[in-house]
């Protein structure tokens, strides 16, 4: 599947010493741009894919769901298989190039999106799925 959950490591000493915690995510590719996205409850940015970059997401506040569609694998009814990932604070994902996906906000939701190529250097940076 084109979307995976990235598990962080934790420096346990930072938890044991009572100061809090340090969690670390290490991407497979260099990050060249990052953006903060805000969603209102019930909002979605619509199914789309990115033809030129891998997108990492880190949920920093709120609750939502990331939905990815496998458009190359249709079921008997002609619908694409969907994969769901519950988003809440600290969940990080990696979405491969060409994977249709969207985020639905359940509560106010803040996400950091990290891209492996700057948005403005892509032509096009996004392709939307026509769901008619």
C-alpha cells in the first residue's frame, strides 16, 4: 500500500528524568519543504495524489482519519479498496508518489506536511481524483 505509519524512536532517558520525552522520526528521503495544515471538523481536502514527491504527515493536534485509495485494484462493484489510518497527536505517515489520499477531520486538526520536493517546483504538484 502507498501509505505507511512511521514509528518513532524514543530517548527513554528524557522520560525517566522527568523532563518529558523526545521522540524521533527518521524519513527515508530528505525533506525539502514542510507546511502546517489546519482542518475544521468535517473538512476534507479531497482525494488527490502527488506525482513528484513523497509526503510525510505528522499530526500535532486533534483527531482525524487518513484515507488512501488503491485505484489500480478495483473490487467487483468497480470501487477502489480504501485503507484507513486513525490520526491523533504523534501519528506520522508516509505517502508514496502516486497514491490517492485524503484527510478527514473529526475534530479541529493540525498536521505538519513534509515534502521531498518543493511544491512550487512540481508541475503539477497535485492531481485530484474525479469522484463522479
